[in-house]
């Protein structure tokens, strides 16, 4: 059920992006550019979250898992290119900012969570916890 809600939430933003393709000002806004592009996959043993974090090092990224919620946040410093002083900057899209995304991923073995940063993509693996036997069942004697 939780994953269905997350998929519906993501679908809404996918459709919203299509509606806004012709709205250049909105797409160029600082807030929209800072959304961390993510893929979330699940199998019977684990969740895998892949997040594009261009321009960030592992020291710029903070991960936490609390109450079934994975939160990924980061900060990117301003890019400055002073290599050619004779040219005027016509457009600047690379900027400083903080970003954060949260995902509801229940029943995770917190001690087994791992993360790897490679080529601007952060991959977080969250193994599922073993289900407790009869956790909701009460036996009548």
C-alpha cells in the first residue's frame, strides 16, 4: 500500500513536468532544478534507491533512516569558472543550494543499510527486516 502511494505521488510529478514543458520560467526556477532525480526499486530482499547528486561529494551528503523514512539531503556550493575573464556570462544554471528527498520504505534492517557514491549517482541499499512470526496474531487458548 505504501509503495502504491509513493508511485502515485511520483506519477503526479511526472505528469506535472509534462504540463510545464512550455513554461520555461517555471522549469528554470531554482527550486525545480534542485529536485534530486531518483529511482526506487524493490524486490523480496531489499530496496534500492539511486539518486543523481551531481557536483556533490560524499561529505556534502547526509543520509538518515528513522521511523521507516529514508531521508537524503545534501548541499552543493556555487560553481565559479573564472578561467576566461574576457567572456560575459550569458546564463548561469549551476548554483549553490540545499536539497532533500524522503522515501517511505518500511521494515528495513537499519544495521544493514549501505550507500555508495559513484559518478554522481548515490546508491543506497536497504535490506528488508525479517518479518516477525505472528506479529498481529493472538492465539486463543
